[in-house]
């Protein structure tokens, strides 16, 4: 395994470690709103394919080797830098969102609108972290399928999810969320 491939798998393990305790605790929470459509389930499944299944096939067999490419070495190091930033933003957003986190569109009975920490600057730091990740992935896994599938799937997921999520948040938190939207950017901080 090459050093860049190893960096990718280390990042996956670190993200699993960050998420595991929260995932366990949130299962005990009572939910007051759940908006999980078939479209969302399909997209979450495709994300799993892009983030885990294709990379596992790439790293454990030569089935995908017909789609390999060789970028310059600096591209791999740029990938390491980007995935490190992705994991850092992922960790910060979990620390700030706490039990309000959910893999799908859900609101718990005790849901709080988080507007502090990294959420003070941007509304979707977890998705920002995922953008960094999907840009890093084709630099680390140098294969058209294992590298790029996740980028395409996530781009589609992002635009559909953010629309539905912000609609839900506005319906449930009203002006509080609308005011919050005025002060923040989606994945880049608002300038000025
Ligand atoms: N879009 C956010 C959160 C992703 S997790 C991010 O990228 O960081 C998805 C869940 O987070 C949704 O079910 C929603 O209930 C919750 N959520 C999103 N923004 C929130 C906020 N500012 N405060 C509390 N919960 C939030």
C-alpha cells in the first residue's frame, strides 16, 4: 500500500473513532421530527459506496487497476493536507453539534439550535469537511473510480440535503434560524 492510500485509511479510522461515542448516545434520544425520504436513503447508500466500498475494492484487489492514474507526487501530499483539514473540521463540528447530530434529517425532543463554535462562522461545517474529503480522495486514491465517485455522489447529496435541511430548520426554528442564516455562510464564512 502506498503512503497516500495509508493516509486515507487512517483518516477513515480517526473519523469513525470521533463519531462512535456520539452515534451510540444519540440512539437513546427521543426524536420529535424525522424526514427520511427514499431519495435520501439511496443517496446515503451511494455515499457508503463512494467512501468505503470502492476504496476497499481498490486497496484489497486489482479489480479497479484499469482505472489507475499517476499524478505528480505533490498532488498526493496536497491530498494529505486536505484530508487532515477535513478530519479537523469533522472533529470540531461533532464537538460543537453534540447530540444534535444525526446522519439523516432528524430533530430530537431536546434539540438545540447550535450557533456557537465553528457553527458561528458556517452553517454546514460537517458538509464543509466532507467537501475537503471528496477533493482529497482522488489525490490519495489515484484511481478514476475509487477516487472520483465519492466527489460526484457527494455533490449531488450536498445540494439536495442542504435544501431540505434548511427548509426543515426554518420550519422548526423559524426566525431564530432565518437570523442565523443571515449571519453565516453555508460552507464558507460570510465576509463583511
Ligand atoms: N448541516 C450541519 C449538520 C449536519 S448533521 C453540518 O454540516 O454541520 C444533520 C442534522 O443536524 C440535521 O438532522 C439537523 O437536525 C441538525 N442541525 C443542522 N444544523 C444545526 C444547528 N445549527 N443546530 C442544531 N442542529 C443542527
